[in-house]
């Protein structure tokens, strides 16, 4: 599964009607019709896309939307949700995180406390991270191994891709340890600040 094939699936997923669970059922069905290796490749692409979105600038935007309550785990789930918005929205936000203000799924949250948001409205989508493993386990009969074979296969595929691209296998992005303690002010996100004006002090 190359990058274009991955995003074709994600774009179809993002545009389908129904709840998130119903859309994930569709994605699971699509992957079940393919060889198990395609589920591994899907997960590799998903993790790569989430990794590219894991920046200080995007975190600040997520934290603005969530009222200063975006945790590390929550931010990972936010990047999954962002990927699930489709390629056009994803690339726009990576280029300018303030573009989140243009997304209907973000605008519908404005003016409401996050306690009032429904589960399907939260800009986090943890469950998207599990579909490929569930499909792989079903196709290979490895449902009782706690996902170890799948994770090993994903790691091997990532290393092979890095080697093919001429990169060091296992190279890791430098962590931004100052994520929550520094960075420009809210004026860098004018549209999101207008939609979500209140962030607790110190966030």
C-alpha cells in the first residue's frame, strides 16, 4: 500500500455517513478483503502521518480547541483524528494549524464547553489506531498473541522502508520536551483563538 492508496482509503473513510464506529466497520471490511500485509502497510502509513503531525504548532492548536486540557495521550489521539479528516484537511493543518478553524467538525464545537461534546464530536480518535491490528490478527489467526506478531511486522516494514529511502533504521524524531511550557502566544492562531477564546492560564 503506497501513500496514495492509504489516503484514498482515509478520504473514503472521512466522507462516509454514519457514526465513527460505523465508518471504522467499513474500513475493517475493506482491509479484510486484502492480504494481511496490507494491514501492516496501512499501520505504517498511519503512524508516519501521525508522526508528521506531532509538532509543537499542531499541539498548541489542539490545546486551544480543548481548552488547555490536551494531554500527551490525548494529543496522539488528536493526530489520529486529524488524519481521519482526510488528506486535504490534514495537509492544510500541517501547513498552518490555524486552518483547523475551517473544519466543520471543529467549528461545531465552538461556544460549547467540552463537557457538552458528544463522544463522536471529540477531536480525538483512538479507535482508528486499532483497526489494522484487529484485521491482521483475524486474517492470520493471531488473536491470542497480544498483537506481538503484528507489531513486529510493522516494525520490520518501517525499517525496510527507511532502509529503502536511504535513512538510518530506527531513527527517531527529537522530542519537543518544552511542548507545554513555551512557544508563541495565542495570536499565532487568530481564527482558533476567536472560536475558542478561553484557555486556562499557564497553558
